C-alpha cells in the first residue's frame, strides 16, 4: 500500500515542470554556513555547526571565542545516508566528558554514549531504550542520571505504549545492567522523570511530568546524604521550572496563581506555601523561561508572540533589557551563574540566525556570528495584524510578503498554524519560506488559542472541550485574508504539522470551500485511538480521551478521520508522514489518506507522501528536507495555479 501510494504521488509530482528548478533553488539557498550559540562548561565552549548542506549538524569544541575550534563529534559519519542524528548531549561540569545521544531514522529512541573531549575517543559506556531524557552529570563527573523505559516487545519498537518511565544513575565505565535505579512510581505509570543536578552539585531535582500536561510535580534529593526523595510539590496544580538555588532556597518559574508566569523562591527548610516568596511578579507578557547568569536572573518574555530579554537582580529588582535587533525570537539562551557572559541566537522571518555574546561588564551585545546567505531581503516586510475570531477573541497573525503587495485576491498565500500544548509560534527563519516569498507568495502565521502565546489561559481556551476554538481561530484568519483581498479560496493553502496536522484536517473538513490546498504533516488524525500508541496517551491532557463518554463526544465531533463526508469537493491535499514516526504513528496519516481518497467528490488530487527512514521530524537529514520541501512547493505551484513562479534562475 505504501509503495502504491508513493508511486501515485511521485507520478503526479514528477510531471510538474517547476519541481526540479525549485529543488535546485532550495539547494542553493540552503548552502550557507550555520552555527548555534555556544555553550560553556568548565571553561570550554561547545557549538553545533553545519557547513551548509551537511545532513546533520556537527559538534565542535574550543577553548576561547577566537579559536576556530576542532571537530568533536560528526554524526554524518555514523550512517551513509545521514539518517543517524545527534539528538542530545550534555557536558560534564569540568567540560572533559560528553554524554551524547543519537537516534536512527527519526525515532524518539535514544542511544547514549560517552566521549572523552580531549582525545575524541568514546568510552565503553552504552545506554539503550532511553526516550524523552537528558543526561544530568554529578558535579564530580563520575556519572549521570537518565530516564528509560523497558525494552519493547519484538516487532513493537515503534508502536508500543511508552509508560512506566524510570530514573537511573549510570556510573562511568560500567555496564548498563549495573545502573542504579534511583526513582520509579509503579503506582503511576503515566509519570515521567526529568533530572537536573543543581549548579552547586548538592541536589538532584526531579521534574515529574505527566504526559503533555503543562502542570508538573517537583521532587528533590539531597546528594550529600543517602536521604530519600522529597516530594516538594506533590500536587498536579501548576507548572514549575527549576531555575537554580542558593543552598536550601530553590528558585522556580511557575504559573501558580499567575497564568502568564512569575518567579518564586521556596525555602526547602520551610516549604509551606505560606512561606513562598514572589521575586518577579506576573506582568502582561508571558514569562517563558529564566536562567541564572552572572549571579542574576535573565528572563525571556513573550510580548505579542515575539521575544524580549530582561534582567533582574537576585532580589527580583529589574535592572534592564537586552535589546534585540528586530521583532523576532530567541533560539537559545545560555550562560553559567558565575560567568560574565551570556550567549544567545536570534532569528526572524527575514532575519537568518545570528549569534551574540552579551558582556555583563560593558552591558552590550557583541555579534559573534552572522550567516551569509544569497538572498535579497530588502523587497520584503513583516507585519502583525489581529483578527477577530468567531467569538470576538483577538487572534494575532504575522504576515510576510513583498512590499507594496497588490490586493487583488490573486496572491498565493500559505496559512500556517499549530494551536496546542501551550506551544507558541514565534517569528522564525526558514529557507523553505524564503522560496515561497520569492515565488510571489504571502506567508501568514496564526497564533491560535491552545498555544502558549498568552500564557495558560490562552492554552486552556484551546484545549479539551474548547478545542473547537482553535479551528474557529484558524478559519477566521483565512476569512480575514480573503476579506482583505490578499488572496482568494482558490489561492489559499493551509499547513500544519503534528497537532497542526490535526488542525489542517479538521479545518478542511469543516470548511472545504475555504481552501485551495491542504498540507497536513505527521498529523493526529484519529482522535478516538491516538492514546493507544507510543506516547499518544500523554496527549489526553490537551485533547481528552475517547474512553470518557463525554470527551468522546467532543473528539468525535472534530476528529479528521471520522468527519470526512463522501461526495464533498475537498481541496487539493498532500499528506506527509514517515515510516519511523514513533511520536504520531504514521497509521494516522495512512487511514486519513485512504478515507479522504474514498470521500473525495471533486477532481482535486488527494495524495500522501511517505518518507522512508525518517520520523516525526527531529534529526531529519538536510537532503531529505530539501527533497520534501521541493515537493511541497511544487505541489502548491500546480494546484494553486501559480503560472510563473518568480524564482531566481527559474
């Protein structure tokens, strides 16, 4: 079935004249050097780099910022086709050892190894069946904490339920079979554990998560003694993120009694809520994260779906803002508590990633690296509008297009959305979006309810029984684009991935007349059975469960698979998924494609593109990304009737 579907899809795509030239232009644009913001451990810097078209980013290390550095780990050598990716890494406190995780073919399963940073050689350590885990080193570098599941049954590696996660300690130069079980909760198989060792090395801090519920519990263990794990925050009532500590006083970012976030201090010797202190109170903007650098708090805020960086002293007093070059978003923010420098990378729709070093001594940001790219950004602009949804809620939407846009309803427009799991959509740079702009297209990105753009209230307004609000918001944004004469239904495409794939599927069912094309990627399409595979049970906090009679009614009302109406003229659709997706198993897309092809009452193509040796998206090789994005853009050229894609050299 997969082979026949791909044969049908590629026979359609191969007949599109612009496809090869789009792929060539994408390849040319993609081919520029890239680098992440550096991380510092023990006086040594680590940085991910890509020369341009490498399938995977490689990890470099260097002793000073002026050094070119040396290659420490190149995942491109781990497979011939680039499908083995570096998906996690953690350096020891002294920077001498690196725990790193690789995954194959896009799977969430992690295999951990340890590399000697000086020699570049791997130690004999090997850890398997880890998933949704980092590596938290002890202060002395003798070992680290990690989380894992039991080995799945034969033949169910990519489909069996992932429950009953356990936390282990691995001591260097020992076998995984000898790892020490630190914490488990067989009475709560839906609990997971993310470990962190405090900067002073004194405490093991456990973020106890329950599916994708934004709320969590916080436990800790005093590593100086053989004491038991202490349940500091034992109720699932709010979100808590450990920021740091001064002895027994812990700092947390939380949304308890503050849906947009605040910073609090808890003295673990006096843990009653009556003794908790607010250091940074809630504001109108969302407090997304806080780190401790230079013995102060550096806070990342979201203001109308774009980022701001603000500084506070240890008492919570505001000391200033770190100015950003434009309206955009921060990709990473890092620094050590006892250091004088902070590193961050910034990007936006029309702003490729740049890396800055903020110097606390002179109070200025210094450009470390800007990525040269062969594209003229001058003719384009970004603006933000606010759209009234069905119930009157103001929904932000970014618009990116050529300056002087002619409003004649003829502009091919790509509307992108997500709307779930408290995840915000922020201005971000993308080569595939550049080529869309170059083709004369308009990019619209909607900040829907269900996301995290305005805190927990905004999230809950698009969750569970409120999920229809997300679809209403997206449809309202589409209607705005048409009412403003930016585009017309025949020229409007909608796109989203994962939960965004659900969004696209639901909206094309509810308003098939409103769109000319639909691009659901790795979508959650069967809302009655999603919880029966891999980590799907974890999404019940956002969606609800079909096992609950009342929630069943809500899920059934919008489930993309169950609301296809035979004989309906659906928009041209290109579904994309991958055979190793063990996050949203590809069966969702398979069933939706088959049902849509059966229901289609018009002559618009209904196709599915199934990538082999790939997963949900994490670690996808550059070569596969380019091929996939070229096919998507070529599909839009054909079905939206873009007669002359205005590409350089096309």
